[in-house]
């Protein structure tokens, strides 16, 4: 059951972002989250609050007419009150002019068990390919 709860938390991140359910999106994160999107943009990983993550994603994803983040084949390891979930992904970002940018790769989620359930403490997105223009 723990494995399914971990997967559910990770899928909720993608679902709430795509559905623009910002308050619900914030609830999947721990108080501090390390985000690492350096494989896409370079730079350094950032440690952010849920409000900072939601604000940033709202600004970026809000620039698209629609997005769809698909996670598949999750591999989960639960170790006491921590968990690791790794899953390939494909993310399509549809623009208002009917063009799109699609990105594929792997997500690695680190999670911690809290009194409110599993919460994401770190996300590492490793881009493997993309198609179209951002």
C-alpha cells in the first residue's frame, strides 16, 4: 500500500499542474523542496517552498494553452519514512497557436512520510529528448 501512496503523490504533482489546481499542487510538497531541472536549463538546483514552486509553475505553465505530463512505469523504494520514486515521463506543452513543445526523460522524486501522508522533498528532472520549440 505504501508504494501506491508514493506513486499517487507523484502523479498528483503532474495532474494538479496540468489541471491548474494550484492549491492542491502545493499540498503534495514538503515545507522545503529541492528542484533540479539543470539538465534542461543548466544552473544549480534550487530549494524552494511550495508557494514558490506553485508561483513559478503558474507563471511558466500559464503561458501554455494546455499541458500534459505523463508518468509511466514507476519504480518505488520505501525505506522507513522516506521513499524514492523514479519514472519516465513525457510532457507536452501546447501553445495557443496550435504548436507544441514535447519533452521526455526521467523524473526522480524523493519523498518523506508526514502526519498528512507522503510529501515530495526533491524532484530531479533529467531531460533525454525534446521536440518543437519552447
